[in-house]
């Protein structure tokens, strides 16, 4: 593809998605005239786009691409039959997908570090970008969240390196391959491989075939770092032609951790290469899973040639990622935390991490089944097992259940029944709506409780509703 010259007009269809809005900001910073369209224009993306001077057109209409833009980027939310996309095709306007655009406009010939896997991509990508920056690089990055150190999910960078979150979801209606195949990987961290995205992958073997394709395109002079705790991740790593390092809890891994301590919202550990400790790391993350994410970043930093001492500042000063164990506020002595967890493994690890970080405090787990996988009955048992770790559990109604065939839908009632069977104290219940969840929590939470909200979507603003309800309601009985 020949790059349009800066000043050229680039139009984004489905611009209000988090990734597409961030891409608009990146293109704007490169000097392009950027416009976009979307069916649903709402905060915070609408405010962000207005702030950076991007005009957003409402709805999808052929007129939005007349006169012709120099290039159109079509988001993967768009299907054939969309009138705007059909106008692009029929009029011969140049178009590419969102990940193609990142490959062209962000990565180019840079040394690309791709963080892939079912879990932990966003936090690991954000941490890697910050650690490498503090170590002296000025990497570009693109992540599916907002790293609090940077205040934005993207940065063009001024150095020769780019850190990018490698999503396995499909690219566009005209490109059903995964996004990460466009990211020109030189180095790859593979955090995990478990079945997910049931709307596009038939089964775990189908998903594994996608990750194998990523492994196959890492060049021989690249570096692959794989979490050995996942058999499927080790299996898909086999086709890689580059050097392979492993990390994880298995003592046979190349990189392991020793002396793990967690206190005051931080983790302390010693990274060990082939059993030999390299010195203490103070990391501003919580949870065993985030210690492993930090170990992956540390091991990759060492593989890239950085000394132990050069990596320490980035770990110690990492501020986290918005919506990843993000403290939203405290009212009446009740702490409210927001997290993006939606796969049962992530739900389990997040609950355990928060429980460990706040020992002796009663933990509420508030969960919304919203993702394409969590709304299906594939993981009913696993969700119940994960949620049962908490002291109190509320599961919301299924998000847009009509979009899942009836015979495939997750039964929220069965999940709650299973939790209550395993805990024997009736700690779990189904509450359909965010307003009612907020009232229930406010009426029953006691001082010292921690409320953990988990959803991969907006959850109808339940986090703020809980905080407001706690403020206005009388202290509860602590039931």
C-alpha cells in the first residue's frame, strides 16, 4: 500500500469503538485530515473525538464518502450490506482494515513487540511500553485500554520500537484473519491460550490454528516468550523459527519467580533465569497473574539487552490501566473496584488478586455476562467456581440475550445456584438491572467491604450507581 500524504483525507467507518477512536487520534497526530461515522455516538469516545478535532457523522450513509476520501478504514463492527461500506466498494475508494492501518501508520519498519494471548494482553502491553520507556527507549505503542502513565491508549513514539496488543479477533468482513497477523512481529509475548470468542472460533483447535499462524511469521532473528502454564500455548509455539524462552510457575521454565510478597497494593518478587535469582523487583501490580505478566515483561526486557537495574524504575512507577483493577472510589468505608474480566480464568484470577490485596475484608463480586463467550453456556461450571471465591456474589442478567440462540445461552440462575451449593450460605443472587444491584449493595454492604465489578462493557454505569447509592443510603446490616 502507498501511504496517503499527510494532509490527505482518511475516513473511519465505526469510529467510536475504543480502538478506532484511538487510531483516529494517531492519524490526526500524523497530520491527516480525519473524519468518521458511527451508528452510536456517545461519551467518552464522542467527547474525545470532538476534543481532537475529528468530525463524526451520525449513522452510515453513502453520502458520507462523497466526495471520495483518499482512504477509508473499515472497522470490524461493519458487515456487508452496510450502505457506507457498500458505497466504498462500488465506487472503488481505497480501503483497509483497522489492523492493516496500524501496520502501515504505526509499525512500519519499527521493531514490533506483540503481546498476544487470551488473558493479560492489555496490562502486559501497557507495562511493557512503560518499562521500555523508563529504560531509555521512546517506543510507540497501541493498547486496547488507557494506561494511566500515558493517559492515552496510543503513542507514535520517537524511537525504533513499537509495543502493540495483539488481538486474535478477526480484522474485518473482507479479512477474517486475526488482527495480530498485520502487526509485523519481531518479538512476541504469548501470555495464554484458552478457548474464547465463541462467535468466530468453532473450538479450541480452531483458535490454536490462529495462534500458530502468528508463531510462523516471527522472523528467525526475533524472540518468542511463552507462558508454560498453558499447554495450548506451548503447543502453538512449536512452529516458531526464532529463539524460544518460557516463563511461569513450572520450575522447568526458563524464567520463574521466587520470594513473592504482596502488600499495600504492590508485589515484590525475584525473577529467576534457569533457577538463578536476578535481584528484587518492586512492581505496582496486584495478583499472582500480574506477577507473571510482570515476569514476562522483565524477561523480554532482558532478552532485548537491558540490564536488571535499567528495568526497575518502570515496574515501580507503573500506574496501571483504566478498568483493570481500577479503584473507582470509597463511600461509607466500602471500596468499589472496576475490572474488565469476562473469561472465567480472568474472573477467577481477578477475584483472587483483589482478595489477596485486601486481606480480612469481605469481597463482593458483581459480574455481568456480556462478551460473546460469557453469554454462552460453555463455561457455566467454570464461572460458578470462579465467583465462589468471593464472599458475596451478584450476577446481572444476560446482556442482549436475544443475540444468542436460546439453546446456547448461559443460565445465570444455574451459575448462581451452583455458587450457593458450593458455599452453603446463600451468598449469591441474580439481580437483573444495574439500578437494583446498586440498591442491593448499598443496603447490605458493611464498612470495610470491597466491591469488585467485572464486565467487558459499560454495565449501565453500575460502578457509579453503587457509589451514589452508598452515599445516599443508610448503612446496611452487612447481610
